[in-house]
C-alpha cells in the first residue's frame, strides 16, 4: 500500500503539466497541512516537530483559480500524509515499533491523513484544473491516475482497519496477535 501512495506522486509527475516552484508565489507543505487541518497538524508536529520541514515549497500557478489551487495543494499534501499513515500502521507489526510513542505517531498520522482526504468536489476541481493544463488527457484518465491509489485504500478498508488497530494497547502482550488478526481478517481484497 505504501507503494500505491508513492505511485500517486510518480503518476502526477509523469502526467506532466504541473509546475513546482520556479518564479511563482510559494507555499510550504507544512503551511498547507496547518491551513486545512490545524488540530491534526498541531498534534502530529508535537510528536514530530520537523515533519516535512525539508520538503520543497510548491509554486502557486496564477493560471488556477484560488479554489483550484487550494484543492491541488491539499492533494499534494494528502499524498504525503497517506504515505506516512500507511507506512506507520504497517510498521506497528514489528515488535520494536510497538511502543506508546510509535503508536501515538501512527495515530496522529492517521488523523492527519483522514482530515486531508479530498472531498468529491475537491477531486473534481483537481481534475478540471489539470485537464485545463493537459487537454490531451481525458478526465477519466486523469481521475484514474490521480486517485486510483486513494480509491484502493478505501476499497481495502484500511481506514477502518487502522481505527480498529488504534483501539489496541501497543504495550499489551496481546498486541501483536490482535494486530495480526485485524490485518488478516479486516482488509478487503480489491483484486
């Protein structure tokens, strides 16, 4: 699943047409996350103060309307948040990661990724804005390329699985067995 999130970023890059930085007004990924999800961002940066501090800024393309820019920026940060969430939940399988601190960071990553999930309207804005830059691509192709990984996440039920895992106590002797049971029985096969 982590590879799915990484593929989202690669797909966006391979589709082309979107610019990062250059001579445009800039916004940082931490600013975007804090603007959209102030409580969740505050919670995760309490645990990881330098989260995304070393990531490049995003150039704000003046060709986009502010609502499109906002949706696109949220999309870029959503990719990173989902990757962090999925990786941190998977990492809980290892006994070395079954600590209160790791568990709290994984829960905070889940909360941030949940908050940053694009609404259907935001998805439509992203697709429409992207197609304006790349009219040679159909909306269906853009939608599939940009959102297939997120749709797979939803289909698999990973949000529900994560929520179940976060009801456990990572320091309980039964955590490993309970975690394995949840991961093996609650995930959907989306074939």
